């Protein structure tokens, strides 16, 4: 279409296929997968929709210029020449984020500083005043990306990272990123087709994301603001049309979503987060030790959880802890599908169950595995027959 432009959606390692599928289902065109990103085309309304609805995107960037750079002066001059007055005013504020993959340019913070200097110098030279720098709530967030000698300048339409959904008022120890949680749920095949259990729910991230997926609630409906809302060309009427159309696609959910947790403080935080997301009608949180539990019914059950890795959250005997996970699943949860993510590969061996699937992911900087266990009723052979 004539008004379409290129955008880049950033994501986490291992979620690229999911994000490409999300963008395709939302109506994007010219979709191309990269590493931790997916490029696509759409119009302004689609940019609003992608920010509102994408569960596995961290940022939606709008590139405005590409050029070759060989020295730091090249960066300054090329950035200076961009008509920044089209994107913000001198009484506004800016923040610059830089990522570099280059043998020539090695310090991302310095590149961000040179970019900021070029922008504010242009305003000062043209208007006699310069915009402020505000790293927390700027009028305009700018992304500079250097790959060897190719520099891309983009406007950050998201503002804060899209994993900050807006519903989480408090976190437990070692919380999982909301985008990673949604991605894990989608990789597990969760779509709201049965009862769901997170047996170690912490502050309730998996529970909340599971309910939002099951009910088709836009991922970022609870956010206070997106970056594009402070742009000079923000079309509030168009955004309200996009939001209204997305809300009409919300559906009801007729199964149970349950979380177990043994820490009273975490339970309180999880309930606060669920209430803040207006999902308390769909989610139940119980004070329950998973190792002393068993499946409450004969129906199929979908489990997803993030046990301690003995990294940020320590466990006295991590091998025994993971062994108890395997024993509890084997004896207490027949007729279930269990998925869990961990970065502790030695402890994972102590589960004592053979995973039917392993997927490499990263939880923050920790390389992790998402593993799937099929818990059959009776023997595996009998269940398949």
C-alpha cells in the first residue's frame, strides 16, 4: 500500500517465528525474520496495532534513515543532517539508545552520546535553543544501530520496553519477563484449550499471560503510554479505532487457570498483579506446595512453570528439588503436559523424566532450556493407542 513503511520488531532469542506469525495474523506485509528481530511493512495504524497487540515484541522501531559510516565524524554529520524538527520540537526531550556490531565502533554509549550531540546541536544552530535529555520519559526515543559500517536511525514507537505490560505492580524474586512468559506459553501450544496450572507461580506472570492469551486480550492493553503518543503526528482518533477493534475480538474462557505458591508474600503480589490486570475472574491462586499436590480431576491439564535455577533464587539442595519435580509430575499428574524453563542443566538431569522436546532460550543473560514432559495416564504405549 502507498502509505506503508518499513518497521522492525525486536524480540528475544528463540521467539522470532512466533513474532513473525503474530505480525502476519495482524496483517503485516513483507515479513522477514532476523536474529532477535522481524522486519515488516505496515501503515501508521498498523504500527499502533503492533504495539498494542504483539505478545512477543519488545520494541517496534520505525527506521527513518540509513547510511554508511566509517568514522565518528561520519555519524555526527549524518545524524545532524536529519530534519529532526519534523519529529520533535526544541522544547521537547530525547533519549538515545545505541547497539553496535562493528570493529570500528565498539562503545555503544559513546555512539549514543555522539548521536545526542548531533541532534541537540542542530536545534541550537537553527533555533538558538536545544532540547533536553530525559532517559525516563522523553518526548522522542531514538535508536541507532550500527552493523559493521551500515548505520540505521530509527524512531522507537514503543517507548519503554513492551515487556512492561502495565499490570505488574509488584514482583517476586527472580521474576520472568512478560514477553518471555508469553513466548513460552505460545511455544507450549497454549491457546486456552484446557485447564492450566503454574505450580510455582511467583508473582503470577505465567497466569496473567495465559489468561490474556486464552481471552485474546491485547497484550499491552494495560500500558499507560506508548512512545508514538508523544510524536507530533500522533493520531489519537485512529489509535482509539484500532484499540476498539482489538477489544471487540476479546473472547470468553471456560476453563480454570490456577497457580500454586508456598510463599505468602509472593501470593499477595500475584493476587495484586492479577487484580490490576482485571483477570481475577479467570485466575485462582492457592497456597499449596506442589510437591504435596496431585491433579484434582481426570481432565487434561497444561502445566507451565519457571522453577528456581539456584542463580538469583537459591535452593538448599537443587538436585533434590528437581528430583521432586519429576516425582510429583510422574505420580501426581498423569494425563498432563508439563513445560518448564531452566538454566541449570545439571539439575535438569535430576528430574528423571525424558523430555519430548527441548528449545533453547535465554532468560535474561542466562542460556536456558524450555523442556516438555508428556505425562501419560498408564503406560506411554497404551496412551498412544
